[in-house]
């Protein structure tokens, strides 16, 4: 009798390859079938790659004789569970980016490289809840045990050998005794040794608006709901998050907190550590690969209760996730601008809805996307309209530059005000969103301007150190001695950057420290923290800086904020220009008077009557944003329609445009209705780093239009002969139109 054939099983494996598909492999013999979410080593072309099993199936569309066998199964249990696989699959479909590459972007390097996760992780000691509660006086005689409890109260992430060093003798016996008494426990290291405050801070007494917001959120804890917490700067949003988080972790769930790149400072994490004794993992750029992996594992195995991170942390596996907080949800750093162009905010919202738990978007200046969702009822809008505690909102005022004498961009009226504040022992913040000394180097005799040949844009003049730098491609070159056009040495920097402002202020106020904060002065790790420390010491001083200064920080002694140039944002070609200007001005203004000190904001402008400035100042961001929304609705712009941008670049000038013309034809063939378009056109930055650039913007009324046609469009684009001669990419919900 013929034996019925056992059906052959195939594994669909996502490999890190730009090809937009999974590949089928045969499971290896003599080992258990790897389930979805497991890493495997597979032969791929001439290489061996680490891939992830996505699914298994009895069918294959590949020719059976071409199907290779998995070389090795790397995990005993799946690395990612079904919900994480679904999240990646959704993101890959939504952002039209290959699944294998999506996984590649979001997993820690050690995981991607196929390293064993069983490698001994550094275990560190921490007090158990009863250890935290115990009175050292009542601990018995052992000095070593008392000292250890004391150290663990003060520091996180101490391991046995570090404790031994502190004690001056081996800590092992004392630790064993403490373990038996259940006063200590072992957890994976989540970073370097950090002091922690002695006692946990208690929750503040909420004002009525905070209490109402908390109550609304608390009622939604076991289902999906997206909240928009629209709270002016300093209104106590963070305090609301902290109290909500405390309930969620008390119920045994995990919490994810996402913050903008610039706000993830030790101070931010400190604020959480001060409040919670639950293990906190933070993912920031300063981590080594090993630390990142340890944090990732602590999140994935459930040891960490709270994770705080920037954009990419949204993909961290958290088996008991029960709440996501997105602070400063309008911040553009949530959108990745290269490769896998996802929005962490939008991925997080999907994650919450799939996982059936709430998500809170918080901002003083919500994005128009989120605001529209809140106004239409998709999100629940909660407002905090007053500053918490005793702080007052700053007064905003425009300085009409047409009427002012000025010293290279600093009006006399402004200097006068700065002088007064310093004399009163206050601090002043001067904001200018342009780093370097001057945005142009000009020959005063023939009009020649120093230009980056790779980008065809003017170089920025820097003086510390002295050179010309291109802010588009980061190239630099030495300052010319003479004009290459006419030989004249009459060269001058034109316009104002933060370096020049710093110099001018030093001359005007030689007796006060001037602290410049921009990408150039904070390049060294920890330097920003040092500046912040100096500022928090409270001495009268002037801070000069770019938008780095506008975000997140508390500067309680700042009583005057000066905005040197608001006009560039007023006339931006980007349809989000005014929204961004409104956010930036409101955020920077929010740095003033954050405690008892009353604050003042002075905005220098040559267009003081401009309706955008006027409305922002007289009515505030909330009204301003709602007006902009109506303009967007009338103009058929996002968030009322959806954009998909196809960008292309090449060394041949015409190639990107030709490619995009063909792309447009393909798109039109795929969607007969619900498709409009702009372009193809040369990008605003038409050349960058030697490549010519162009873009095509597709517009649809429904979000699903792009998802429906996307995969087919990509496949068709891949097949265009021209697609090999250009570098191209697709950006869904683009923010960057440069
Ligand atoms: P936001 O996150 O909205 O900028 P924060 O939560 O950081 O605001 O609060 C701003 C300041 O007000 C902080 O110093 C905070 O400790 C304080 N604060 C917040 N809520 C209260 C409250 N209910 N009572 C007193 N002070 C508060
Ligand atoms: Zn010249
Ligand atoms: Zn350049």
C-alpha cells in the first residue's frame, strides 16, 4: 500500500534585502520546526544572512528545486511574538517598505547579526519592595547588609563585583543573606551605574483640569482610545502622565514613553526614576550595542516596567504593554527621514489600537494631523489651559524692526531689555534658528558668493573653527584668502548666525556668561547636560541657541525670551511652514517664566502686521492652529488629503525627472479615481551632494488608496529600466519636501 505523502512545509523568511518579498526555505532536518518569529541563518545568493521566520505554509510559488534549506535555527523560542510580527507587517505595508528591511531597522544590532541571546547578561542588584520599605535601624547586626541596602537605595545598576569594591570586601555572603530575606533581587543591567534619589517623590496634588484629564484616561485603561492632551507649556502634562503611568504599572502592565530626540536627557529619565521604583529602561543614542541589547531584552522578557525612548523604541517588544505616551507629539523627529520612513507616532497609534490599550499624545502645540483627529472625534481631546503651580504665562510682544536702530540684527530696544533683566539677576534666552557665524560669504567688490559645488547652495561661514561649511551635505573647506572672481580681499559674512550673535552679545555684555547651545557646541556627549547644569545654577547669563533650546527644558530663571528672526518662517514655501513657525515660537516662548518669575517674549520682525504673527500673539497657538486647519481644508491639503512622495536622485541631471514621469504614468494606470498629483518637478533642494533631485507628489482623498495600489506600483517601478539609473524612494505621509 502506498504511503500518503507527508506534505512538505515551507518557511517564509524575511531577510534583510531590498527585494520586496519573503523567501521560502525548507526547515532543517532533525530539529523542531522553527515557529514564526524565530531567527534562522539562511543561504541567500552567495551570502549567509540572518532572517526571521514570518510564517509557514504547504505551498510555495518558488520552483521547488530552487528552494534551499535553513542552515541553522538561532532561537529556541520566537524572538518576536505574533503581535510584534503583525506590527512589522502592518508598518511594512503602510510605509511600502520591504518587511526584511523594516525588521532590520527596528531590531538591536546584536539581534540582527544573529548573536546568541543567551550570552550572560550582566545581572545587577536592586531592592525588592520589602527592601525598599525596610528601616535600616531594624535590620540586625550585619554592617555589610546595611551598607548594601544603603548603596542600592542610592545607585541603580550595581553588580556583585561593584558592590564588593564599594564594601572593600566580597559582597557575596551579605547578598546571599539579603536574598534569603527577600530584601533584594537581581535584574539585568539597564545602563550604567547611576545614583538615584533617596526617597521616591510623591505625586503632586492635581489642579481641576489635570484631575479631569487623568480621570478620563483612567476610565479607558482597558481598551483602545487615543487621547490628545493639548496643554500649554508648563501646564503639568508630565505630572498627568506620571500619575497615569503609576496606575498602569501597579496593575502589572508595562508602559512605553516616547520623547523627541532632543528631550531624551538624563534630566528627563531622572524625573521618572525619582517617581518610580519600578525598573526603567531608557533607549538613547549614547548606549553601547551591549547596553541596548540588555535594555531590549529587559523590555521583551517583562523585567522593565517603563521604557523611555526616542523614535525607534516604538518597535520594542513589550509583552504586557498597557499604555503608550507620546510627549511633544508634533515633533518632527518622530518621523524617520531616510530608509524606512515611518512615523513613530502613527506606528504607536496602530500598536495601541491592535493591542487594545490607550495612547496619550501630549503637546502644547499639537500637529494639525492630531488636532483634526481630535476635533473630528476620532481622538478624545483633553485640554490644560493654565500653568500648573504658581507660574504665569509669558507676555508676547512684537518689536517692529523697521523702526529700530540695530546692531547687526540685534535691535537697541532688545539690548536695552536684556540689560535690564541681567541687572535684575535674571536669565535671558536669545533664539535664532541658524547656526554658524553668517549664512553667506560675499565679495563686496564683485558680488561673488561662496557656494558648495555639490549642492549649488551658499556655504555657511563658521568661525569656530574658521571654515566654510555646507549645511546640506556637511562638506567643508577652508576660507578663501581672496575672491576667486575678482581677487579682492574684501570678503564679508552677511547675515546672522548663532556664533555671530554670541560674539555680538559678548561685546555688549562682557560681564555675563554667554552660553551658546546649538548642534556645534553640543556635539560632544554630555556637553548639553553641562550647559543645562550651569543654567540651572541660576546665575544671570544669556543663552543663545537654535531650536535645541526650544524643546523640553525647564529654565526657571529665564524671564526674557528674544526671537531674533521670525520672518523666515512666515514666507516658507512648505505648506507646513506656518504651522512649524507657530509651534517653534510657542515652544520657545514657553521657556520663559516657568516658575514664579513672570516672563516676557520679544519677537523681532520686519512684518509686525503679518496676520500669522498677529493671530499667534493675540489668540495663542490653539486658535491659530484651528485657523490653519480651515485653510488646509479649503486648500485640499493634509490632513484633509493624503500625500505619497516619490523622490529620485541621480548624477545625470534629467534622469530623476524622466524616471518620475514614467512613475506618474504607472500610478495613473493603477488608480483611475482618487488620484491627483503635483509634479514631477525638481526638488526645492535641486542638487545635494552632487546628485540631482526631483520629486513627484501623489495625492489621494482616502488613506487606503495608496495601500491598495502601493505594492503594485512599487513592483512596476522596480521593473522600469530607468529605475536602475536613479536612486529612488517612497515616502508615505511625508514631512520633508526639501
Ligand atoms: P508640562 O509637561 O505640561 O510642560 P510639567 O508637568 O513639566 O508640565 O509641569 C511644569 C511644572 O509645574 C513642573 O515644575 C511641575 O512639577 C509643576 N506642576 C505640575 N503639576 C502641578 C500641580 N498640580 N501642582 C503644582 N505644581 C505642579
Ligand atoms: Zn569678487
Ligand atoms: Zn553641499
